[in-house]
C-alpha cells in the first residue's frame, strides 16, 4: 500500500517521495543506533564520574525497559492512526530525554532520564522499519532492509569513535546531545515528504493489555537486576515480584485473546516462520546487550585500554553487521531465509567462543575479532527475520508484526541487561569476598569504579588492582558463558525455520 494523501478540497494530490522519506528514516534510525554505541563506550567514564557501579546495568535496563514496553503500543497505534504522527511523537520524546540525560548529576538522575529517553525510542526503529515495508515492494525490501541494517554499522563505526573522543577530550555529557540535530532533520523530512492515507474509523485501544504488559515486564526486570544481589532469590521480595509477574503476564495473554484490537495479536504467531523469528530475536537480543554493554568495561578495566580503543572494539561488531546485512539481502533471494539464518547462527556461536576464551593478555584486536563475527551473525539473522515477517502479513498488520519482532529483540536486550548485570554483580561480590584476605583494603563492588578511570587505576596499590581486575575478569567470563549458551539456543530455534517460506501478496 503506497501511502498518499489529499489536501483539503482534493485539488492536488501529494505523493510520498520515497528516496527522501528513506533518508529521513535512516536519520531517525541512525539517531537511535548511535545512542546505543556512544553510551556503551561512555559508561565506564560515566560510572567513574558519578559513581555507583552497582547501578551500571540499570542505565541500560531503564532505557530498554521503556523501549520494550512501548514498542508494541507504538506499533499498534501506527496501524490505527498512521506511521508519521506516532514516529514524530517518539522522536520528540527521545530528544527531550537525551537533553536531560546530558544534564544528569547523579546515577539516579541519569536512570530516570533514561526512562524518558526509552519511552520515545520505542517508536523509532519499529515504525521506521514498518514505513519501508509500506512504501517499497516485496522485491525491493530485501535490498532496502539491508540499507537500514547498514545504518547500525555506520553508527557504530562513528559512534564509538565520537564517544571515545568526547569522553577523552571533552565530557561524557555530550554523548547524549550529538543526536539532537539528527532527530530534528528526521522530523523535517517526515513531515515534508511522507504522506499517508489512513482510513478514519473508531478504534478500541487495548489499554488493559498495555497496563498488564507494563507491570509484568517491569516486575520481571526488577527481579533480574536485584535478585541474587540486594535480595536473595528466596527472599519474600523476589518471590512476591515473581508472583506479580506470573499473574500479570497470564492476564495479558488472556486479555489479548478477548480484545477487539489486541496490542499483541497472537494469531500472527501461528505462522511458524514468525514464531521462530520472534523467539530467536529474543535470544539474540540477550546476546547483543551482553556484548555491547560489558565489553568496554573489560577492555578499559581489565586490558587497561583508553575509552577510544574500547569503543573501536565495539565498532568491529557494526562493521560486520552491515556487511552481512547487504550480503543477506542477496542471499535471501538465492538460498532462502533458512540457510541465510543458519549461517548467521553459526557466526553467533563462533563469536561467543572468542569472548569466552578472552583474557587480559588477549588484547583489543582479539576482542574486536569477536565483535566482528557477532556482527556478521546479527546482520544475517536480523535482515532475514524482518523480510520474512513483512512478506507474510498484510499492510493492516505489518506495523504490529514488525513491532512484535522488535519487541522480542528489545525484550531480549532488557532481560539481558538485567540478567547479565545481576550475574556480574553477584559473581564480583562473591569473588571479592573470597579474596579479601589478599589485601588490607576493604573492597566492594563499587571499588571497581576505580578501574575504569586511568588516573584512579594508576594510584591503586598493586594487590588491590590485581584483585579487582581478576574479579572483573572472572565475573565477565560468567557473562560470556551465558552469551554462548544463548547463541546455542538461537541455533536450535533457527533449525526449526520452515524450509519453504510462505509469501503473502501485500501490496
């Protein structure tokens, strides 16, 4: 359905200008993508400045939580009211959150502002991807989706470099402000060149489903972050929150079965290719956040490299991602979704094995190699999944179908940030407790802050630095073992992709 609209009086028809809309969409996606890479690069400096290593994972979890919760809501609203107004709203909220994040003076303030930023980010990637599905034919989508995926690569090439330079020579505050011009340009392009013909009718918005989803995901993330750390897994707080999660997620599933216009139409999950794509997006999302969130801490804290080098180890992931995305567009037409995804799954396992075997003496090139191979896997699988899903459903469900896949990946990111952050804190606390006798200093998890800033690290007594670095190494290896486990699970699910794809006429 090529979206067009008519001005009042119907005197002149306005047509969507696809190349200019694509440019606006790519700017919006670049804005969101560069935010992720810059913040990951800047996090060690942020923690060193604001303190609170125990809150490290909350900076990611807060953003990803709101992103995950809202992506389905935005996807549904875009099907009801059009892509342009919903995407524009999301970009504006994202920019407001970005401005506030740069002004934060404590970790607690930063986490609150990341909630705001994530509230807007939920609209950006899913609706931008959906617009491509609207204005381009099925034959064009594989190539165009490859372009969109390459945005992540370009952003990650420039993001860590810009982030590292800003942190090293200016201030981490600016990493939140560099995307503001991009968001403004994207808004201008959308409103000038995207014209939709949205049928005006009365809609029943699934408010109950939205509330139940918000409560269920929020309680789950809170348990994963704090369980095993502040609260033991058998404590009444954890058990109570698990009870709330089980109750609300069950209520959400029941509500979606009876709602006239459900937030998550589970009927689309009956298509096997969509089901496998969504579940695998969940597992790869966990992997992605495990690498991008914690690799800079390893490179800076354990390998003792400066922020710009840590940033470039992440850059390697997104060099591999666009290369694989472009190849994926061609591979889909020649060998199909399943074989393309299998190649991607194998790359995810290979990259994870590199991180599991990484040590302080491995060097940043070794870390970058793991990132690059993970990027290859992500590029092959993500492009295949999106094109497969958009070729299976019609226009009226394309927004929510695309958003459902984005939701599962974002949910994986959110669960991964919480789960892996909890594992990191738990294993680090145990290690420091068991090795306290090796130094006269009293060490806590927050003592790790001193490893992340070169000046403070150099002033640490040798025994203290050794214990902290060894503790961080051991703890991060636990994180990477979990990443490897999810890579293996992803491959198992990919094996269930149907050998022959169902294709629906959707224009």
